[in-house]
C-alpha cells in the first residue's frame, strides 16, 4: 500500500514521494511457532527481509492488549487478544517499523480480540484507517463460526 498521490506518512510539507519511497504494508503473515514471543521474532525478521513498514497480523494468541518492541529487528508489535483465562485461538496485531511508530499521531487501537484499527495521517486533516481482523477459517466448527 502506497499512500495516495505518492505522499509519505506524516509528510507535513506535502512533498511528493520519490520512486520506491512510501508505505509498504503486508497483511496476514502466519508462522508455525506455538510460542508468541518466538513468533514475533520470526515475523520481524520476515518484515526486515521484505522491507515492509507495517504488517497486519492475525492468530497472534497474545492475551489482553499490549505492545512489545523487537529492538534488534527494529519493529514494535501492538496486539489485542483475550484474557489469559480464556482460550486464545484468535488475536490480532500490527507490527510497525520503529522509525514510523514515533511519527504516528495515535497508536493502534484494540477494539476486540478480533479487530484492531490504525489511523494513518494523509494530507491535511484526512486519515486512512487500516484494519487488522481475525475471521475463523472455513474449516472451523459451526460453534466457532456462530460465535464470530
């Protein structure tokens, strides 16, 4: 995703983006690790490899809401999940390059364990809203789909 009209994130002077400059986004990365801490490290390494700025992730399985900075990789993870006492089969998050996090006017907001939003500033007073959503797979039980 490159911002409209080639403008860059947080560009206060309406300067046109140069070729290859802009906001790179990736959606729904999935790794096989069952340990959320390990999964974050693997995802961060993948984001560095593909030079993504922001990724919307699902099935994160973290509890509650929070954030974690992966210093070595240069990304911060923001997540929204269920309480520790409940089964954590869903969960959503955003992974954002640290250089961008500091320029955001507002951080990602957890709406539920299945939905998060991120407001990205555009030109003037306009914003683009990016959503990270979890939807049960088609192979899920009827009960899981009904709960959704």
